[in-house]
C-alpha cells in the first residue's frame, strides 16, 4: 500500500512557482522537507550550492529546487544512500564518465523479457550486478562495524553533598 502511494507521489512532482530565487523555507515547503535536511544535503552534495545574500540567507534558484527534488526522489523513494545518490547524480550529469566499478541502478538493468542475451550483453549485465552486490556488501560491512563498536558510556555524576546516614536508636542521643 505504501509503495503505491510513493509511486503516485513520484509521478506527480510538486509545481515550482515561476520565481528567480527561493528562500530555504520556500524550498522546504515545496519539497516537503525540513530546513535542516536541506542544510545537511548542501554539505553532502557538491552540486547543491545555493547563493547567499548579503545577510547570509540562502537563495535557491529553480535548478537548485529541481536538484533537491531529484535528491529526495533518490533517497526517499528509490532507497539510495547519500553516497549512492551522490554517485547517481554524478552519472546523470556526466554520463560519459561512467566507471564499471560503480553500481548500476536497478532501473538501468534490462528486464528479463529481452532474453536470450548475446554474450556481450550477458557479460555486461553480470558485471553490473556483481558491482552492485559488491557495493552493497561494502556498505553492510560498514554498518556492521558501526554496530559492533562499543558505545561510550556517559560518566555518572556524583552528588556534590553526600548524605550521612548514621543509625540513631533514640530521638535524643546521649
């Protein structure tokens, strides 16, 4: 059920108003994201560089808003990691510089209905699947290493004044 909703949303992108610049709050509203997500994505995606006004306010252009929508689609709808989305955007922007070691998104793998494949296509498909599996294994190893690392324990603070507990048998000690 949730898959159908995300597919419908992916097919119906939000309309971007016809303006020269957008403030970060406007972009957050258009893309249905929080502003801190946009600021984080600016640090992770070198393609996303909004201009800044004299007061330091971020000013996004239409192409920046479209890029944010692409990043959101890759990360949220298609399930890419940040690093995978960055590589996918690099491949989209520079298709001639595609390396065989990079994983191929599932949409670019030809469907099974085109069988039988000749030897070259079969080899290419096998290599792209092997690269994707290798990339997934590397990411899983990184996750396992993060989970296996001991979590630092916070130090317990001792109270400044220690209460003295002396047993008293009577109300008036002698």
